[in-house]
C-alpha cells in the first residue's frame, strides 16, 4: 500500500469516527466505564497497601497473649508487664525501658458530613506510647496528662468526626473527655485512633490492671529473636512476640487481598458486557457500509487495508475511552479518603491511590476489549460485503 493511499485511508477512518457518532460514542462510553470500575477497585487496594507500608516498625516489638489474633481478644497481666521491663535487647530512656502497655476500647461517634454513627479506637497508653510510633508529630495543642480524661486525636479522624476539635469535650462511657491536641504519623493507619492516658481509660471502663498489648522499642530488628526466646523460656510470659510491622501486615492482609481479588473479576464481568455492546454496535455499522467498502476497493484499497481501517476506528475509540476513564478516575479516586472496617470492628481511614501501574492495567484492558470486540465482525463483515 503506497503512502498516499495509507494517508487517505487514515483520513477516511477518522472521518468515519465522527460520521458514525453513535457507534463511536458507544465504544468510548463502554471503555470509560470499564476503566473507572477497574481503577476504582485497584486504587482502594493500592491505597490500603500504601497505608500498611507506612504502619508499624521492625524495631518495635508487639506483644500479646499467646493465642490472640488481635489486640481485642488479648489479655496481659501486670506481672507480665513487669517482667518485660527487664527483657533483653530493649532500648532504655532515662534508665527506664521504652515500653508502653496499652488497652483499646471501641467507642461510637458521629461523622461530620452524614451524621451517621461509626466506631473508632480509644487507645490507652503510657507516656512512651507516642514515642513508640515512628514519625509521631504533635500538630496542634499538647499531649494528654496522666490521670486526666484528656485525649489526643489523629488528624485523619479529627476531620471526619464531630466533636474532635481541640478544646471540645466528648462524652464517652458516662465521662467527659477533653480534646487537648492532634497528631500526625505521615498517613499512618494510627491516625484513625484517639489516644489517652492508660490509667484514665482503665478507670473509665472499669478495666483496672487490665492490658491487651505491650509495645517495646528494640535495639535493632535482630533483638526480636532475643525477646522471643526470653518470652518462651519464662512460663509466666507465654506471649506472642512479633514486630509491629508483622502484626499489621497480618491484620490487613485479608482486606488488601479481598479488594484486589474483587477488582479484576468485576472488571472482567463488565468487560463482557462492554464486549457485547461494542460487538453489536460494530456489526450493525459494518452491515450498513457495503457501498463504502466497494468504493474503497475501486479506489485501490485492499481488503486487508479496509479491515485495518475498521479495526483502527474501534481501537482509537477504546483508547479515547480509556484516557477519559483514567482522567475521571484520577480526579475522583486519587487522594480520596475512604473508610473501612478494621480487624477490631473499628473504622480505619486511608487515602485511595492511582499510580502508573494501575493506569496501565486499565488502559490495556480497554484496548484488548476494543480489539477483540471489533476483530470478528470487522473481518467477517468486510469479506462478506466485498464478496457480494
């Protein structure tokens, strides 16, 4: 095929796209919907995965009772907490072990926008609790005071829940709690919690001398083995020892996998509908183009060239649809704050994320669907029309 004929064919192809607007629009719209659905689910998975990567440290040990799967069904004793004070391989600060014994309770609050009830975690901790969260930064107000009903609020949850502005009073378990400050942890999942003094939480919820977990700062990540051995050798301990990173990886793995596994099946189901819609639209369009194909043959175009032009029409519309879908997904999903249920039945907030890998997957899916949907009717239709 000469360059002149090829350029003419491209011109005719582009003209057909505008001439048959309803067919072109069908392909663009169908491709856009497929891309938006796939990108939406994958951005949820990616956002949650990024939040997970920023959560927990390999140099912080997380200790719970032996058979506990999470903090809510764990229970430690005062004796165990005291034994951990002399554990090997742990950091010291001013002669004291960097350890925070903690207790979490789920409390009901109201959202600012919809005024609906949601659950958040109220975490009681010692004065070393914030120190044991890497990247901790007090963004406003001050720290909570020991023995008082004062709470420190994560920035993410502060913007979503009523009554969590600094200086406000929140009614929890029959007691008034004063919001004295907010904190950030570089997008960490802990920003979905509110923190208070351990003894205050124990007293308010009648959980005196009860603990669910302990966090200890390690000299290095290799010290985790020494701490595990120390726990195993003392029958009074019998604790599950893991790094904070390992703990949160286990807690959120199911959520990440669920969203990831749902994304492609749903996108494929929608792709089947898209395939059918594009196939039927192209079949009708090709059936009405017998005279056009004959004229193109008389002008010197080959059957293969005509087939390529029809295929190019569909692919171009699919690419346009994919681009539109990715653009809409970036505007709607990227950075959007989503809320999901955590492993302890509390609400966890995180930001959706659309990256290059997600955009590429969606783009390829749209192009493949567009190619397959038009390939058969175009090949069969062109040959049949020109054979008549």
